[in-house]
């Protein structure tokens, strides 16, 4: 009943918000406190019945949102609503223990994908592959690693929501073409996938997966460029979107990054001279490889038995647009990403919140694990003790059996346990990295108050997320993003906290300094560096395999529209904004 009431309240809030959009600009307040002296920004009806999801039409801060269909039909479902980075990649060249080092490095990147893992090695000019569904430790054991001899390897961890046939989509992919064999591991998302695939199919290409990565292999196979790395250059010249990739052939290891540098990719070296590529520096640390530098946006690095054979610019220079969410949530705090310490960024975000959105409180806690560093920054700046008010269980599997008689919030309670000794009778600031749909946040607030917290003030170490990501991050459609359809006050009311504040985007950019324009903020602004063409995957590779029929049948989870259509939509949004102003 509580969940149903919350759903009805959210529906009513969204409907009320929609009624005002024709005459009022969208609320952009970053700090709302519930006090007797402040009038609510928008009165919320508590009596309206549930409203069908089709009525949740967001004002188009995300200009591409009109091309998305939603897949979540059960708003009462318990789930982890955090955005998820879809993949992590590793490449190692010149070490006899390549497969085992790759295995360890994938462990360090497990946070970037928990649904599938794979390793490909080269031994005596033959590529050996082992892939599987599950965690790295579930896919690999001693006998599996014994099947992967060789002194070079690439590896991949993957997140997706695929069906039973997901195994075909687990990378690295390996294929043989007329000039030999090649394996590839890809982190990112191609926004012109459909356009490329249709052209390839018209020329006779046969696809065996629903992954956009397979397009890259087909483009390499049909290229007539020589030598091999020029085939990669030619293929990547046709790609649009985000890609950090490692390729393995019988002779070479190749690393490549898209010209915008959306997704991270770094290079390091072990003491024996082995060259290592990985999505994050934490993977280098684990296998005792010394960080040397980032793979530059638009760069192709070729490694063979003579060392680093060549490093060249892939395409014309464009302004870098690195994903800011790596510093907010995706990367581990001990990593250096885009040349910056992730730990220092998150600590500073917490300090900014303490300065710009202070709260009278007795204790600061974090939503573990991603909110811990920002909470430490907040507590230090505010001069308030930081304590563990929520304990995270690290032993909850990806699935669990639901009780026959449903327990309210059981999904969150399995993962997070409140500490009554820290919370009881206290005014609590709880720091989290983001709010996506708002359902998990509301349950956390309820847990804290049930444990005796006198007041709960939520502080979010990112700006409000109002738009989906199309560059390799699993985010819901914009209509499901609570910040895209509610004001901050409405969100505060929905999740039940006493005050709510988000990190101001201007303050975030000020901290980034001269590099601020080199980051992508599309999820906060709806302004996309690369516009999609045709249908673009919103959630990477979650479609089932077993393609039977034309690509037109794949509607769920894709954006529909061409560049021209998207441009028209953006222009109409600008006109609407000017009219509102």
C-alpha cells in the first residue's frame, strides 16, 4: 500500500507539473529546504488516481526524449536505480602471464560491469577465447585460464540487461577474415549503429549478435587498407559516438579512442616492459603496471614485438568531451581518470555542497559506497562528524528470492542497514552521488527515519540528471528521470526528506577550471556533442540475440530519428524556451 501511495503521489506530482509547463519555465532550483516560512513551489494533489505512464511527457530539456520508449512498466519494482557504466576493457602485450594479469585487471574493473566477462589471448598465431555470463570470479577458474596461453591478451567486463541469449553478446568478440583473425573489446556506444548496419547488410554482411561492436569488425573486414592498423583507422572514420577499444591480432595489440574521448582509456608499463591498456588506473595498480599516460582522444596506438610501433591521430581534432560522471560515480576513488584524481574531485564536490547548501545537523553520513568521499568532504568543510549511518552488505547477489508476503523496501534493506546508534534523535545529512528515478532515495530516507533520525537532509554530489546518455552509460529514458519532470521541491516532497540540495553545475565547472569545457554534461543539460542518426541504443546491448527479421523490429530501447529530425526538435525547444522567457 505504501508503494502504491508513493506511486500515486509521483503521478500526481508529474501531472501537476505538466499543467504548469505551458505558462512557467522549468524549475532549476538546486537547494530546497522545507520550513514553515517557505511556500511550496507547486501544490501537489494527494488525491489523484494513478496516471498512465503515457501521460508522463517531459518538457523537452532532453531534445531527443521524444524518440524513446520506456521499458519499465512496474514502478513498484525494487531495483538499484544508479546509472551504470556499461563496460571495462583491458589489453596486455609482452607478458607470459598475460591471461592471468588480464584476469586480475578485470577484477579491478568489476564495478564497470557485472553481467559478463571474457578474455582473448594470442598463442602461436592462434586467438584463444573464453567468455561467460556472470562475475569475473564466476566465469574464470584455473582450468579456464589454462586454456588461454600466450603473451598478449585483451579482456572485457560488461553490464547489460540482456535476456537468456546474452552470452553471444559477451565480449571480446573474435572473428576470422581473409587476412587473419582479430578480437575486439569495446567500451562505449555508437550513435550511428543502425545506419552502418543497414549498409553492411545490404552488401551481404551477416550479423550474429545485437551488439554495435560487431559493426566495427565488419568494417575492418571489408576495408582494403594495408597494414592492419590502417583498416582500424578507416573503420573508425565511419563511426560516430563513444568508443574506447582494444584489438588483438596474431601479431599486434591496438588501442584506439574516439576523437571526443568520451570514455577513459589509459596506458601503463610493467617492469618487464609489457605494455598495458585499461579503462582505469586502478587496474594498472593491481597488476603492478606504472601509469604512463592517457590514450589521447582520436589516437591509435599499435604495439608489437618491437614495442610501440606507431601512435597516430585517428581523425581531425575536435574538442574533447570526457564523461563527467566518471568523476561523480563510475570510476573507483583510487583511479586517475582524464588526468584527474577521482578521490579529489568527489571530496571537492562534497565541500562545495557544504558551502553552498549548509544544513544544521549533528552528523554526516553517506550512501555507500559511491557517496563516501563526497560525504567526507562535506563533513570536513562543515565541521560536523562523519559516521557510518548506513552499512552496505557486499554479499547480496544480483538476484534474490522475494518473500511470499512482500516486505516493504526489502530490496533496499538487503543492501543497506541503518545504524540506530548513529541516527537516533539526530539531525542527519546524508550524501549520495545522484538521484535517478527517486525510488531508492525515498526508501533510504524512510529507513533513516524509521531508525530514529530526527531530521534527514539529502545532499547530492551531482547536478540534477535530466537527460539520457547515449555514449555508453545505462540511464533510463528522460520521462523516467525524476529531475526532468519534477522541481527540486517536488522531488524533496516525493522522497520525504527535510531538505534537498544538488551540486550546482556552475560550481562544478568552476572547480574544473580551464578544463571545464572539455567534459560532457549532456545528462545535466540535454546538449549532446554528437547527435544520433536513425535508431540508437539507449541501453547497451540489452536486446536479445537470434536476429530473425529486419532491424526495424528492434524498437524497445532505441531512439528514433535522424539528425535532421533531432535538429528540428532542438530548434523547436529553443523557440519554446524563448517564448516562455
